[in-house]
C-alpha cells in the first residue's frame, strides 16, 4: 500500500466526488491556476473546467452566501476559505444563513454545502494563526469535522460532501505533508461517518482525547510516557467536533479513570472547555482525578518563531500534564 | 425626481396613454396585488397591537414595489426576501395565514419554498443578496432559464454583503436583479448619513452593471422597469440594480416611533404618494376602472385577511419537538430532539 499525503487525500476526495456527482462544485480564492493556498485543488480546474472549479473575488461572506444560494438552487458547493481566520468575515453567512435555512423554514430546504478551511500556524502572526473550531462547534445546524490523518481526511470529506446539512471541514496547515495509507479497492469509496470518534491507541492508565494536529502530539506523548514512566495512555481521535461521539470517550474513561483533553485553541471558551463540561457530567463517577486540559494560553499568537513555539501546545505539554496526574 | 422613471408622475396625457398600453387586465392585476399586500399589512399591525403576533416590520407604502416585483417576473423566477417582504409569497398563491403564522413563531408559517419559489426570509440586511446570486448562477450552470431577485433597502447598500453580492453577480454574469427600495430611512438613519451618493443606482457603475431608477410609489412604472431588468437577465445580459425611489411612509416596525427622529411635516408631504390611492387616481382618469370596482377589490382583500386572522386564532400551539426536529436534515444521534429534555448525565448512568 502506498503512502499518500493529507493534501492529496483531500484532493482525491474532492475529485472523486466531482466525478461521481455533477452537482458538486468548488469555489474559492486562488483555487484555479494557483491551485489553492495549500495546493489542495491543484489540477482540478484543468480537469473539470472553470464553471465547476470557480475562482471567486476576495469576498468570504460573498463566497459562503453564494454557496448557500447555489445549494438552494440544487448544487453541492464545496467552498474553500483560505484559512479559518478569514472565516470570521463569513461568520454571519455561516451562522445565520447556512446553519439556519433548514431550521427557520421547517426543514423544507437543506443546505448541503461544505466549507473547507484551514487551521494552523507557521510564523503567520496573530491574525493568521488562530483556532476557532469551538465557535463553529457551538452552533446548532452545523456539523464540524477536523481530521488528523489522510485516511480520515478522505473519508470524512466524502461524508461531508454527501451530507445533506452544512458541514465545516477544518484541515490543518501542519498536517498537509504528513503521509498515511488510504483504503483501496471498494473500501476507497467508504465514508468515515460524521460523529464517530476512534480509539487509535489502546491503553489502561489515562485517556488522551485529541483531534487534528493534536492527535499526533498526543500519540507522541503516549509513546514517551510508556517509555519513560511506564504509563499506558489510551488515545481517542475525536474526528468530529459536532456532534461529539461521547460514548466512545466515556467507555475509554471507564477503563482508565483519568482524562486529558488536548486542543490547540484558547483555554478560555475553547472547544476543550465545552468538552470538559459535558464529560465531567458524563464521567464523574468514573474519574479518579479532575479532567485536565492542554490548550493555548490566552494570548494572541506571536509572530516571533521562538515565542510561537512556546505558545503552541506540544507533546511535551501533554506529557507534563499526564505526569501531574500520576 | 431626477432620472426616475414614472408613469403616474408623467403629464396626464402621457400617463393615460402609457396605462392604456399596459392594458386593463395587467393594471387591475397590479392593483389587486397591492390591495392584498395592504390588507395583510393593516391586519398584521392590528394583530401585533393586540398581542397576537410578535414585533412586525410594516411595509405600508412599499406595496407598489413589492407587487411589481412579483408580477413583472415569471412564476419560475426566484425571490429572496428580507423581513419586510414576508407577504410577497401571498402574491404567488400562498394563503395569507401562512406568513401570519410565521409572525407568530409557528412552524405552520413556513411557506412552501419550492412551490412558491420564495426563499427563506433573511433578517440580517443584505445577507439574502449573495444567496440570490449563488442560486441564479447555479441555475445558469444547469441551463435553467429562471432569474433571481433579491430585495434590499437603502440601508443595506452600506453592508458588506451588498457589495460582495453585486460584485460576484457582475463578475459571474449571474441573472440577478438587486431591487433596492430606497425609502430614505434605515430605522432612524437618513440616507445622507448612510452614503454620500445621492442616487443609489449610481453604485451599479462600480460593478459594471446597469443601474435603473424608478418611482417607488408607481406600481406601473415599477413593473415596466423590473420587466426590463428581468428580460436582460434572462437573455444572458447579467445583473441589474434597480433603485425604487420613495419614502418610508410608516414606521420601521411596530417597535419604532419616527417622531423621535424625523419631522412629521416631511411625513405629511409624502403621505399623498401612498401607492394605492395614486394608482386609483390614474386608473380612474384613464377610464380603465371605476372607483366602485376598485373599492370592491380592496374590500375583498380585507375580508380575506379578516378570515385569515380568525383562522390564526384557531391554530394549535407549537411543541418543542416540532421546532427541534428541523435543526438538521440528517439529525445526528447526539443532536436528536430527545436529548433536549434529557439531562446530559443521564446517558452516562445506564
């Protein structure tokens, strides 16, 4: 089995769905000749033409509003917002239009659109290195996914495009070049269901819950803790942030009795805060210690490389938090 | 008014000949449409004052623009309303009870979107405009020949979505009409504080599309101008910005008091422009209808709304399940309505 990058996995899902369903169209800034800011859509305009791979003006609210209208008109738009930071400009269209059309009209009109966007860092400064998945995950009417591996990126994007509701699909800039195996043959067409978490490493002492890039950090921390401390960590990849697969997490905590939530967003109001609240309700009697969190400190991201490094949550921090527990 | 197309404001001879050209059937259809909208608006305000519906944005004075927007387009064309055009769907055959139920927060108030081709109402101003563009462009992509019309007020032209929608429509050549009802007031903000451009139609030039101005109190002129814009869009000519120039004859809504911020003298000056009375004067002087016949049309419309209001009283109460069931089309297990009543810890204790 050959290894495929996260980037190519996303592209393969886009391409296959465009081949499968004529209604699937792509829209976004710099997604044609340039191939997208992270080169995800490279080659697609050559294959599908500028009507189905549509280069838009710089207008995030317009792009999402346009996609909502196109979805109403019977298409399945996959809108690319260059990064999640620019999604702020489209927040009204996402929250008040995409997420509400179905509800406010008695379920008559679904909005089957996907907003693909990118979270991450890399010396891009305070306005371009933010992490907002928790905001989207708090909105009824949206589904929010954040894959960590190439296989999940493909499988979840297939599911997102086929889903009749609006889905926010958040990729990670630091994952694009990571590689993994993709399912082949008939399994290649299989979706990863939205709303299903996955135990990616079995363990007995602590449950680490993570998603997107933090999954890799959690796995690295688990190796380190096994090697140096003899602590056995179970690692759960959440994969979907709305709806959360709580039963998978709760079952794991029943085995390990300790829980650490790993995220990249801010500690205050971050997605981990909402997870913590729900899981402390659901797991209270099974827990031997308070639930711990790994999150970004409440400051804007630094531009300086070494300061940025000190702000981004890493596997070292996960190791430290687990050591405090034990 | 400078550069504003009008029929009822033309000299009497020109007016009569233009009305005759439109013909009695179309003229009466336009009048009847306005009568239906006026009856709806009158009744809705009464119901709000009685506490039977929620806060309600009246459209008194906007009947000409709204009626023309429906009649000038074909039934297959899509309309993208804001909160002020919730009754236009009744001109497509939807019973008035339906939008009245909407203002009561009742699921029965969700008009049949696909049947009437009137999109769900958008409340944040200008946010409906990108939808109109996306839908119209999608239609073009699939070789359908319908056009889309998005409603806006003068205040909405300051919003970012207005700009993004106009630009997207022009650059994609989408078959869209942006219908800007310039009533000079965005709640309490007058047009001069909204923009330095005195003619909103001029904004069209910045996007490379035509901008037309029409008398907002003249249903016949509105019809003619919107018909022209629709024909242009349908034939592949792209979007048009239509500015209907008028004045907000009533308050912004039932929670507003215009005397706090504008002169009642100005209101009195504009009052005679009220579009039904003005249309009636034109029709009678052109010999296309007599006053009794027009009064009968209005009486029928009022009676219909009174019946709808009575039916409103008999409508059952809403349940939480009915509302929660429609958050998603494909409801994930964890977001199902059952969970609304269940404390979150219940699932963990099984």
